[in-house]
C-alpha cells in the first residue's frame, strides 16, 4: 500500500475521522466535521485514484467490486491504523472513503458520555438501541460499551459486524467477532447461530431488515443483552421504525414483545465542540436517552408512541433526557457554541 500509505498516515496524524479519494479532486480529510483538502497533493486523475484504491484490495475484493459496484471492508495499514473502507463506482471512475478506527476503543469516560450509558452495560438482558444518522458515532459508542463490559464483567460477548471495525481483546470477558460476508452469510444467519452459541451479550452492527430485527428481539426475550444500531432520529421514531418494519397483522405481537424487551434508546448527534475533548478531538455527542419503565412499556404496547417524548421530559430524575435538554446542558457547560445549539435544537 505504498502509494496510499502517506494519505492514510496523514489522516491519522491530522486527527481526521475520514479520508476521501476520488478522481477530479484532491484527497480530502474530514477533520472535526469539516472537509479539508490535502493542499500539497495534486488533483487525482481517474488512473491515479484507481491505483490508490486498488492497492488496498486483494483479488477477491476486486472481483466483488466488479460484480457489485460497491463494497465495505476493513484494512490494517501497518504501523498506521485500522480503517473501515467503502469503495464504489461513480461517474468519474471509482472512489473510496476510509474511516479511521482507533487501535484501542475509547472508553465511555473518554467519550464524555453520561453515567446512564455505563449503567446500561450492567443489564443482564434486553434490547439497547443506539440510533442516529451515518457519522454520528454509533459504532464508537457500541465499542465503548463492549469495552466497559469486557473490563468489568465475566461475559461471553459475540459481535456480528459488516465489516468488523474496532478490534477487542479478551479481558475479563471472552469476545468473538464475526464479519458478515467473511465469517457468516448475513446478520440474520449469524443471529440464528448465536442463540446456540451461549453468549451473554450480542452486538449486532446494524438491524437492517425484518428478519434481523425479529431475531434480535427474540434473542433479547430469551435472556441475552442485545445491543444494536438503527439509522433513526428520536426515541419515539425509533420505536415506530422497529414496529413498522413488520406486516400490519404482526405489529400487535411485536409491540408486546418490544415492550417487554426494550431497555433503552440512545439517539445521538455528533457536534463540533468549542474546545478539544478528552479524546483529543473537537467533537462531542449530544444524546437523547429513553429508558424503559412502566409508562414506556404501556405506551409501546398500546401503540401510543407519540407520548414517549412527554415521558422522557417528565422522568429526567431517572436519567432520561430529551435531545434539547442535552444540547442545553452542553451549551451551559461551554462545550458547544450558541450557533451549534440553535442549529440543532428542536422546535
């Protein structure tokens, strides 16, 4: 990977979250949420961009790209870092996005996440959903939760990811990581197998389809702690999204199952911070936190999810918080600017 190594190293040295490579533009870094061209690099032509990107792929991956026109995988750049990679074909040729993955997952404390998140890692069973748009730090939060369990409890942890991002080493726990497409055919296939592999904790990288969602709920019902992600915004919207995936004639049953298994929904936004945070970046997460209680279970069961926001607001003393409250707290602590607050606060 000699041709691209300097760019990968630059992305780490400059604390970028992503590196973008495509023909017709200079290589671009995303630093603290902003796109920054690498000025001392010439504009990439189609051939150079292709050479750079093909260097990180072996023959099987190149064949997959020919057949599918896009693919996700991860690489280990020797002496630099680990990267999650997406390669895709576009009008001007092939392009790629490299997400920098820290060698060691950050802790919940380093991410400056509230103690409610730490408390969730002590649950013995149930479903925890981390939600938000792409690039909001969901994978980083998942990795921090797994790290917390690994360093504090004796558990059997099984992860199913596409691709594997953060690498975990056994500490108090035993961790087994499976990659979709490499170690298993699909999320749903791996989840079916997981129920026979005696895990205590199951991490599902993403709940993409009805079968995966159904199996994740079943796993939570049968005594496992299941942690997963969805690309949704807002706690109430997340509950609706899970239920709406199912056919109308199954939704009443799913509401009942979800009411009994859902333990928390964490909706997060990654925002520009006013000062460098504990983990060395200028980005910080704002979180909406829904924790399951008797009222939440009833609302889910009865299909009255539109009232969930009110429950969050009135149960702040129990650790719940709306996104607006989180934003206000970050503003008062001087961690985000008034402009950032106004851009993100919900009317």
